[in-house]
C-alpha cells in the first residue's frame, strides 16, 4: 500500500515539475517590457493582456508602431518621428 502511495505521489510531483519547466520555457519568450492592459475599461473584466476583452469584445489599448521602421509611435501622429513615413 505504501509503495502505491509513493508511486502516485512521485507521478504527481513529476507532472508538476514538467508543467513548471514548460512555463519557464514559455516565459523566456515573453516580452516583459511590453505594456499590456489587464482590465477592460468598458466592463472591468480581467483580460490577461489580450488584444480584445474576453467578456465584451472591446478592443484594448495596444502600442502603435511604424509600418516602415518599426519605431513606437506617440498618440495620433501623422508621420513617424524616426523615418518620416506617413502613418495610416
């Protein structure tokens, strides 16, 4: 009986360790400097950094980037400050 319990406990521990390692690998590919909106301003639901609210579908804030050079754009410019490309 004790052997079966130890075996089951070992399987649970190994599964948890495998899941933790998978999340560590996923985490290495995340851009932690990117700003993400975590709460929907319309309905207040948690968004977990999604582009759209999972509850009401509201488009959430996203940083705008120049299509030509990739520079971050300020709010509402007509032209990119880095390369001069017209913003669509």
